[in-house]
C-alpha cells in the first residue's frame, strides 16, 4: 500500500515539474517601439493597446486601443514613431466613449469591441463586433490621420482575430474556432 502512495506521489511530482519546465522565458526579448503614456505627452494612446499592425515602413504602425469599461475603442496611427513623436491625428487622453467612426456616403459604424487588427500596406482591417451586424471595417492611413476606406465586409458573427495575406485575402477566427482560420474574401 505504501508503495502505491509513493508511486502516486512521485508521478504527481514529475507531472507538475514538467508543466513548470515547459514554459521558459529564456528567449531574446527586445522592445522595438515605446511611446510615452501620460496626459502631458502628445504621443500617448491613453488606454491599453490590445493589438498593433505594422504598415510596412520602419517605425510606422497602427495601435488599437480597447477599454470596454470606458466604452472606448479607437485606432491611433504612427509614422516615424519615437518615444515622443510620430502620432498622427489628435486624441484626448483616456476619454470615455471615444470610438473611431467608419463612414461611407450615408452609412456609418462606430468601432465597438474590436480585439485585433491587420494591415496590408496603408489599409487597416478591423473586426467590428457591434450588436447590430458584426463586420470588418477598412480604414486607410494617410499622411496626417486615419480615414475611412469605402470597404466593409459583413460577417454577422463575433470575430476574435483577423489577418490579411500578401494577396489581400482576409482570414478571421471566430469565437470557438481555436485553430481553424476561415478565408472570407
């Protein structure tokens, strides 16, 4: 009986030690972009950044701020970014109910519950998870700010992640699809 308990204890210890050793953080990590985050900085985002997409140029990217408790979901673009420079457009710091608006003629949508974004050139693809009709909104980064691009894809399903390949095909992962990507367009 004692041998069974000892065997069970040793097996448990071996199993637990394998979980601990499986996660190692011994890789080389580096910080590529840092922007100041304070109300006094003209370069800050203001809320937590949930996703970033590179625009292809060095030090040029778009950040997606997502703060559900403040009902704020907005995009901030950077060109030639540095610690205190590069932000395009003006944004209030940590503003409640701040949302990026997508407009095309008489149609408009406010960004809501976006979790990811993807870029192909200067076009930014953002899944918009509003309660009316979930869709992928497309924005364009120009020299001074982010503008609506006259492209929108209706999905009618909650989108968790998005990617765009070199050919412009859009891939999404919906909630519950842990490993399966779906080609949309």
